[in-house]
C-alpha cells in the first residue's frame, strides 16, 4: 500500500498544527461557531446529537495492521472502546471530545493517517472496489490512480470551499463494485480495443434528498487526463453550482438544471485550456505511485488444497462461512475473505477495539499485514492462503467476526441514525437489529439468498437506501419516527433507484413488513432468481398488495 | 478597522473602497427557478437606484464592476491616471470584467469580494485572472476574509488580503506559511511531482 514520503508526512503534520491552533482560537472565542464550522468539518469533526463525531479517513478503504492497531488504541483512549466503519470506507468515532481532537489527529499522523476532508463542502475520500488488485474480473488496478487523485484533491486550493460535498469513486472491474454511478464523479477504467487504458467518466450521481444516477460525460478519456478533466468539471461546478440552498447545491442539480449536453459543452470548453498542461499525469509519476501497489510476494501454490477440502466437507459451519464470506482471487491458492461486522444484534459496521486488534493480528499473520474496509461496512483480508482459511475462520469466529451472512439479508447497510446523528429523523440501528432478530435462522437466510437491505435515518441517505433491494428510510411525522420502504434499488453496472411501496410504517411493524416482502419473493421466484430479479420481473404490485392488504392471497 | 496584508506584511491601504448606498429596500434577489443565469440564484445585486446614487471620491478608489459599467465614460481619465480598481463579486461573470477593459492590466488592483467565508468561488476567479487572463497587478481578497483562507487564496493567485474587522492581521500572516510543500500546482507553480523528484525522497 501507499507509504508516506517526507512530503506527505510534513503536510499531515502541518495540518495537525494548523487545526490545533484553530481549535485553540475557537475555544478562546476568536472564531465564532459559524466560522469554526467549515474548519472543523474539513478536519472530520461533526457536532452530533450526544457528542462530537470524528470521521477518520481510510483512503480508498486500505489499512495496514499497524494503522488498525492504532485505531483500536484511539477508540479505547478517546472513545467508548469501539468505532463505526461507514459506507465511505472510513472509521467514525462517536464520542470524542472536541478539545481532544488535535491530540487524536497527532496520534493518527504517527501512522500516516488523518481526518482531512472527511466532511464539509470539499472533495471527500476517494473510494474504490474493496477487492482492488486481487479480483479475478479486474481489468485495471485502480489504487495508484486513487492515490494520485487523493493527493491532487488534498488541500486543493481552488476547491477548498465548494457549494457542497464532492465524492469521487474509481473502479477498474467489469462488475462495478465501487458504485461509480452514485458519485459526483465516477471514473470507470477500462482498456479499449487497442489495449489502451481509458476512462468512462460519469458525472452528477448522488443519493440524498434527490437521488440521481450519474450520466456519462466522457465515454473514453485517456488516463493521462484524469486530473485535468476532474479539474474542469469541478471548476465549472464551483462557479455555477447553487450556493443559496444546500439541498440544491450538489453537482447533480446543476447537471439536471442545465442538461448534460450544456454542462458537457462548458466542461469541454474549460478543459481545452487545461488539457496537456501541468496536470497531465506523466508515465513517470504513474509508475512511481504504482510501485506502492505492486502484487504481494505470493507463493506459487496449487489451485486446490486437501486440508481445506476436508474441512469443507466435514464442517458445515465452516462450509457456510466459506460460501458467503470467501471470495475468488486472481492468484491460484489464494482467497479474499470478508470479516462480517454485521453480527446479529450489534450495530452494523461497529467494531470494538478488541476486534480491531484481532483483525490487525490476523492481517499480520495471514494477509501480508494489510486489510480493506468495504462500503458495505465489513472488513476484508484480501490475500489469504487456502490452507490458512480454517485457522482464520476459527480465530475470527472466536472474536465474533465470522457471521456467515455476507450478501445475505442480515448483512444490512445502515447509517448511525437517530441514536447518534443530529441530522437523522429516525433511529436506524434498532431497525437493523429487529430485522436481524426476525431472520436469525441461518438456513432460512441462505435459502433467501443474495439480497441487500439498506437503512438510512434521513434523506441524506448515508445508508444508501435508494440502491437497496429493500430500502428503508426514516421519516419524521410530527415527532414520531416512521419508516418508508422502497424496493427495486440496486448498485452495480445495472444500477437502479428503488420505488416507494406506499405509506410508511412504525418501527414495530418493520420486521413483519420485510417478512411479507420476503414471503412474496419466496413464493414467486424462479429457481435461479435473486430477490431483485423477481422484483424486476413481476413488478411492485404483488409486494405492495401483500404488505398493505390483509388476508390477500399472493397470486401466482 | 480592517487591516491589509500585502505580500507577507501589514501595509497601509491607499485605496478607498466605494460601496453603493443602501436605501433599505434591498437586496434584490434573482428568483430561483427556470433562470438561464443559474449562477445568479439568490445573489444580491446592486439596483440601478443604488448605482446612480453612488458617489466616487477623489484619489484611488475600488469600485464595483456594476458601477464602473454604468459610469465608465466619466471615469476614463481616472483609469488612465491609475486611480481606478475594480471589485468583482463572486457571482459576477468574470467574462464581464475581462470584456470591460481593453487591457486588464490598466487596473492597478482587482479585488474579489466574498460575502461569507464559505464562498469558495474567489479561488477560481483568482486563478482564472492570473492564468487565463494574464492579470499581473495586485489581486486582493476582500469581504469575509480571515487567516484560515489565506493559504488557499495565496495559492489561487491573490497577493493582498484585507483581513476583516476585529481579527488580528499580524498573527494571520503566519498562515501564509501553513504548508511547506503542497501537492498541487498553483497559479504560479506546478504539481509537486513536477516540482521535485519524489523518487529521491
């Protein structure tokens, strides 16, 4: 993974010093609340319902064991002994003290970490596929480009105070796992017919109050122009994006308002000035950054392993875990695996300090000392030998990290919600927990198969409910919490936004509502269909009818 | 009293900023909706009445672009004498400023005004004035300006900063040196990987 040189380290250290002084001035009354707000946000600090929340950057989801140990230590020393992995592949602490934050940032800097631009109206953490570099379907390892974009976007002077937050995702696979279509800019790397590296550039996607999937603004951009093209897009946005209404300030609103053709014309006119200028990425710079992401020192192994096969045949619990949590790897004899942070009854994405230390130790022992955070809020060991899988499983299981539910109904994506977040209309974690309790039978879960449930506590959509096969949105009706349910959303290449099935429900009703949706699926599905396929084939009505009309037979 | 930082020092401000009088019936806001000039949503603009009533004192003056456009005939001599600088508001199209002057460098000062700290359009405007339109004279940040923007303003081509009233400008100077070796290029700089050989670090 990327290692800081003197320049990276100095920048992060200087940022800590700058923010320490800004905090001092705020506490001394030299900065007003309103003036301090954009400053603290760009250093990851929100003021939450119960306490501040600090969002620590995990650039494109990549962590070293040393960094995870440090995060575990920080969560213990400055927080309540746990942290929350978010849908932006970052780590959030829910209980730090405002005056401790400079110290926390200083500790993070010792392991090449920070909280820079994890919030506020600026370019946020660059996200990508959690299986980057190891996925068999990968056309291009996007991590070096993600790092180049990270550096370009960090303290970008011109884009320090944009109309609204700005999210960029990169991907390099056939099957998009970085949800490029729901980002302000999505960059999909591919090779053209001449084997040249190109980028399909998407713009204007985003969830939130007005969910919109992105539109292609450039079908085939040469990779050298990745930065200059982003610069042109964001420059047009910085000048023309709305600043009078924060709900209408994202780039997606600008693109919709003037139309993609007019927007593209403006971007291209701007880009004509920037193209081939100093922002053009040189082969030398690309190669320099790429050296940090060279393949791990893999052993030459056979594709099969006898002890693994034996455990698989003799231990059904292990087999269930392998089925859900172990993923293909491009090197023979290796696998990637997901450690589930979706233990039934726990807040999705939460990890205790002890669990962080366990995972860091597992990474050291079995996966070259590195791990990844997925936007589905789980942790990934990307390079585990087939022969080690059983040992990893036993240790992960003892630490509560081996729930075999990845991709199943209880692998719920969920924001912190009304328990923590001051923006939320409703709680989201208890809804996730009640659904997990309703579906606690593993055999039944495996029978239901692949399904994604996403829960957001408000229309800001941190839980990405619009792209959940079942999406649940907390709404506020006269001081009581209600939940609106949509079905038919999906992430990936064939992304779609879900449709609301009808009037919202109380928290108590939610497990049975999900149960009824699943009942319709189980009755209607063809043998090879996933939930989303059935929804797309038969439409909303059968689901709607069963949920809202009591005693109505599910028609076949 | 606002204090001026010029280069990296406190400087005497020899320019008088001309602000159109207020009649209490402002501001005029463009309505949100299907407006072609998207950028004007919700922005305050000067009314004709305000512009007509603006008195321009003797000496070096910084006047709003809208006032210049309305009164340029009567001010031509003073422009030639180097007594006119222009204040651009962040929502005003930069092209309008550029087209208004045969030679942008006939202006000793261009000031970019932000109403609130969170408005980052001044960075783009500064950058464009330097890199695209070749403006070489003093580029001044005015309005809600405090030390926390200075590093970015400097990188965006500004070389003077009118620190808002009540803030310590002496202390603010230090912020111009907040970061030693930024990643990005700037109006007068190239990205770090072109600036030095990182493979040797």
